[in-house]
C-alpha cells in the first residue's frame, strides 16, 4: 500500500524518530514535514494510507482521494478527522491510544513539584544574588509543603489518569476521582462540585468534547482551596484561561501548571502567557513528547496498518 505522512515534524525533530516500522508495511511512504490546507490533496495524491497528527482531514478532502482506504492518526485524539464522512466512504480510521501515558504522567509531577518547591521563585532569587546576601545558610522566602497526606484530585481516570494516580499514591497522597457526569453512580467517584473543595491538587485528563469545554470555569475555580494547585496536561479548552489568570493574580490559587492552551500555537496571544502572573508554569504542549512516546506512536501506527491489511480491527475509531 502507498502511504503519505502529512506532518512528520509534529512527532520528529531533526530526524530523531525512525520511520522504519512504517516503511516495512508500506510499499511507498511519502513524507512531508508539514502540510498546509492548500497542499493536502497534492501531498496525499494516490495515497491509500494517509497519516496525520493534526492536519485536518475533512469530508471535502476525503471525497477527492479515491484511492484512500485508511487514515492513521499519529495521536489519540481524532477530532481533526471527519469520522462520519470516513464511515460513509468506507475509509477506515485508526488512532493510537495510551502511547504517551508514562510521558504525560511524569510531566504532571514535573509541573507539580516545580510549583510546590517554588523552583522558579528560588532560582530568580539566586540570580539576583539574594543567597549571597542572606544572613543565614538557607532561604525561606517561599512556603514548601509536603505532598504526603494531601489529596490529589483526578478528572478523567483513563490510561493517563491511572498512571498519574499510581505516582500520587507513591508520594503518599490520597487519590480522589471525580464523577464523569450526573449519571455516574459509581460509589468511589465524587460529584465535581463536592470534589473540587476537597483537593489539594487538581489534575485534568479528559478529552475536549462539547460537554467538557469550559469544564473548569470561574465557578469551579472558586470552589478550589486557595492553597490548591491546578495541573492541565489534557486540552486547553477545558479551563477558562482568563478566569484562571485572574485567580492566580488575586492569590486565590497556589499555582498552576499548564501544558495546553485553547489555541496552539498561541498566535493571537493568551492570557496565561503574561509573565507577571505569579506561580504559573506554561509549557508548549510537550507532556506527551518523550522520545519513547514519539517512537512508540510510529510503531503502533505500523501495527494498525499491518492489521488493516489482513482484515483485522485494531484501534479502529471509524
């Protein structure tokens, strides 16, 4: 089968990811670092397998690719592919679930520990020469709390949420899980409005759907303890960014670690990019991006293609 990878640069930097697994299962593999909307049809010409991480595959695109049999998403989220149109045209769509769970989980705690230990604040003091001028051996300008016996709240207990929960438990934290919705009757889950006031750390691990957009808005933020931390490594649209910025400036939250924004890249700016916001760390959507995760997604896509070629169903979402 002939294949085309539309946006390799989203998973590979300077050739650090090997494409041999894909080359083994495809007779031809055309690779493009990126693909603009006006180049999709040109880059995808004659492709039977189309690989895309974030390039939008619309119904209009699908109908103009008569040879196409399979769309492989180089990620878990498939919101950039018109699944209904693919189904109607009998084009398979596969994703790669759980490939970055360990990477995201360690980033959650990198953010949390940096916030809790006030690494940015202490580093700034050192760069200003404050330690050299200190009257004693240590500096106590920022409060540091032990994570042990604190409550770690998780919204979304999928593969990533479970990985995060295991690490939280290893720190001696109590893990609390929010209910998915009003119909969730599981006794070990807590309704969101009851859950938020109890947590010392709120970590989000749900997809961005109509029902989760704005999940953590002004009302929800005010339910959190002033000493709580918010960690979002899921999707930017889950959190009201303007409200979060205001809460941090007002000292109504201890801090936030954000790996995702509502617009990526933030070409039009974002309220959370203001460097004057206290105890906020923003990273450029890299929680998932360990070398192992990025290589794993290539390997898993190759397995998806191989399964499709022999009529098996593997990671099919359409």
